[in-house]
C-alpha cells in the first residue's frame, strides 16, 4: 500500500502517542510500523485512511460553513 502509517499520522499533525490513542493502538505498534520493524495490516491502513478522510471532510465543512455566516 502506498500510504504509510507515518504519512497518515503526519497528515493529522498528531504525535505518535496521540495518534495511537485516537485509534486505540499501542504506541509501540505505531513506532514499530513507522520504523519498519513490522508492517501494519493493509486493512488497518485502509480503515485509518477512510476515517481520517471523513474527519477532515467534516472539519472542512464546518470551517466553510462558518465563513458563510
């Protein structure tokens, strides 16, 4: 998969610890995935991408609606 956990995390601007809390994943797993010691399951990356995409779209929608008022 082209997208990595690190790329997803960096898009959010979250630390490894906060990103881990957001998804309920141990920080050590995030660290291992980012450092290439182990690989995150493809289904998990896909789920994270989808959830983050929806969250960002919702945030942009709220931001845009504030401007219109």
